[in-house]
C-alpha cells in the first residue's frame, strides 16, 4: 500500500522528493505526506495542494484525505487488519516482523567499556544496555555487526592500583582473599578480590589529596608497566584476570555478549609506536608543554589540542583510541563505528575524529560518538575515586527482591517465581533507562528505577503475560503459536500461524487502534538505529501494551456468544501482539515471562 501511495504521489508531483510520515493517531490515517516542501516548490499553498491531491488520487482499500497541509492515507479496517496481521504472522522464520534483509554494510558498536579493577556501578548500565540495543537493532535491520568492549585495561589508573596494592596488600593480603582491617565491613556478596581492589583504589585517591607525592609514585608504576617491568606486568595481568571473571558474570546476567573481550586498550599497546610514527610522517605532531606531543586542531574549530603523548613518554587514551581506529579499519573495513560513551567525552571524540580525518580521508563520516547523559545521585555526580557509587548488582538484586515480594503477595502459587522475579526486576531497570532520552542525565532514585507500574518494562511484560493467559484459556494450539521456537542473534522465530481466512471482529476502534500501534513498531526499530537510542522502541512498546489493554477490555475474545470467525480473528491478533511485544523487548535485552 505504501508503494502504491508513493507511486501515485510521484506521478502527481514529478521532481518532488516524496517523504512519508506516520500520523500520531490511527484516526488521522496510516501514512501522511506533508505538503509544505512540495507546495513551496510549486508556488502553492500547502493546504490547497493537499486538497487537490486528495481529489485526484484513489487507492483501493483506503481513503486519501486532506487534513490541513497533510495528505493522509487511511486504510479501510479490513485492509489494515490484513496488512498488519499478515506481516507479523506470516513473517519468515529468519526475518521476523520489522526485520530487513542483509544490507551489505558493517557496523562496529563499541559499548560498556568498563575499567579493569572496578565494579560495575549503575552508571555502567547506560553504555552497556544502549550499546546492546544498538547492536541488536542494527543486526535486526540487516547490518553485519561487530560488538566490541573497549576495556579500560591500560593507563595511569593502573599505576594507581599498583602503588596501592604494593602499599597495603602485598605484605599481608597478597591474594586479596581477606578483608582489610582498615576498610568498612562489606556484605557477603561483595567480599571478592575485585571489591578489595576497588577499596585500594578509593583509599589511594583519598590519601593522595593530602600527599601529592603519591601521584608521582603512581606515575612511576605506570611508566614501569609501559616499559615492560616484569613485576608490574604480572600484577596487571592478575588484576585483569579477576576483573574479567567478575565482568562476565554480570554480562551473563544482563544477557549481553561481545565478539571479543580481548580488544581493550592494552590490545593496542604494541601499535602505539607505529601510530605515533604515522602522525609524525603526516606532519601532525608538534611539541607541547614539558615535552608533550600534541596535534593542533584550531583549523577545524577545536581550540584544545589533542594530547597524544605525555612529557614523560607515556601514552594517553587518545593515543590508544587512534591506534584502535587504525586497527579496526584494517581488520574490519567497517562502514560505521559507533562509540557509546558518556557526554563527558564529547571533546575527546571531536578531537579523535578530527585527527583521523586529517590522517586518512577514509574515516570521514564513518565515526560517530553517541553520547549519553550520566546517572547522578540526588546529592550530585557519582565518583569511583570517592567511593560514592551505587553498584549495578545491588540495583538488580533490589529490583528482583521487590518484585518477588509483590508476587508473593498477589500470586504466591506462580511457577518459577525466582526466574520471573529476575525477568521483571531486570525489565524494570533496563526499560527505565531506555525510556529516558539518551542525551539527558538521569538522577538515580530507587523509586523511579524500580517502579513496576506506569510506562515501565513490567507493564509491557504484563501485557505479554496476559495475552499468553488468554491463549492458554483458548485451548488448542493457540498458546504454542506465541512460543519462541528458536533464537538466532536478535531474531526470535515462531511456529507457523496462518492468517485466518476471515478477519471479522477486528473492525472495532480498539482493535484498529492496536493494529495501528503494531504497524508503528518497524518504524520504531529503525528509529533506534537512526537516533542511536532505544527510546523510540520503548515508547512504542508502551503504546502497543496500552492499546492491547483497550482491546482486551472492549472486544471480548473468548466470549461464548462470539461467532467462530470473530473468536479466531481476535485470537490471531493476540498472537501477533504477543510476538511483537516479545521481539521488541528482546531487542532491548529484556525477557518476557509467560506468566506473572
């Protein structure tokens, strides 16, 4: 239908760019052509042009209506039901509703990127889950996706850790298996070697404020690490090993995966010299203060030069990011590289991309920083150095426990209560993040993060569970039609579910509203990739869940008085809605339980 509408518009407006939009409400129509640009090009009033086009055009199974300066295509109820249900139920197993065929384009998504020897805080949630959604949706839309975790496993912070470890742990707590007598007691789940590294890090930064000489000690340790000192390398390797083990446990819980965990900052250590040489040969390096090496970028409007080597000869993360980009070009030949990193690194990536453009024109337009606002506490910004952080695992555990208490109160006989509590708790936390605009900062409060009603993950998950309950009551193989048959990457496939021969019973406004919102899901998925945030999909899933509630309330599905064809059509709409909700949640990293 879209193609026919576009074709007729193209014939009526030769030479005019035809761009269609989705109206805000199904009552207005299914597709809209804004006439502003075409009217200006033709020297006409946009309202007048919309009326002329409406009078001249005719599309079978739909109405063409002028609404102010918009030309709207409004499908007949039967046509809308046939189109939407057919697209969902008859989608091939390897290409679910909204998915696209292979694009022949490769996208790198760099996300999560935690620092070694630090625990995941609630602040890590944004990069990890925004990046996961971007990787999932790009693959869903036909891109070849490389998922990279650029671990912070190199840099001055390791000088800090090495200095702290040798000061307070090497003598009596070498294996970090015991609690420090100088540290506050920690809960049992926190008593791990990685947490004790975190305690060392916090103590060092607290004491160096009164003893600046400690900073020189940390710098010296990092210099030894870069120079290949055996003791420094041994400790660094061990710190990395215990960190990766803990990180993988959290990633498994989040359902997040990467193509490699081995391409962190340290991976590029042996490529730093050649990177600096390329910059030198390109005539980009100049000497800065105290022998540092910098690149001036004033000619491209960036007044702060890019520092690539400190005066003592050690590298900086800008050097490693440049080396990483050069390596990725050769290894992957990507079309687009997305960096899911906070807004506090905007200048850094402006500098990196400007340097790469100067070094090799191939990079121009391929690199994209997708910044996100930081998560703050009510009293201000979190700081790992100061230790005023909220650990991600605490948030996930608290969410699960709150959900478990509600289940125990309302549905104590629910099967698999522990598993469902985990799904809903995780859904609440991840969906809360997705509903917030990526660029805006978020103030962390427990009540907001773990809310289980309103525009939340559990609200959408409940809609899915309620549909499965209806399908089970319907008997036959209806429930099976909404059960995932197999999973491949971001794709969920289902058993065959032929479109009913008659769609009587879907003419009601509530059924049509639900079909309209389901029709909006492919566009919402595409908007995730276009805008590099999961917010459009999260909001569309809420709209579908709300519309299903209206349909469920006003269009009896299993009522004895329903004619067989009405019952079958409404059950088919239930199956389609369950599939669409589950797939949308899965793209965001959220599971949908069958019962709640």
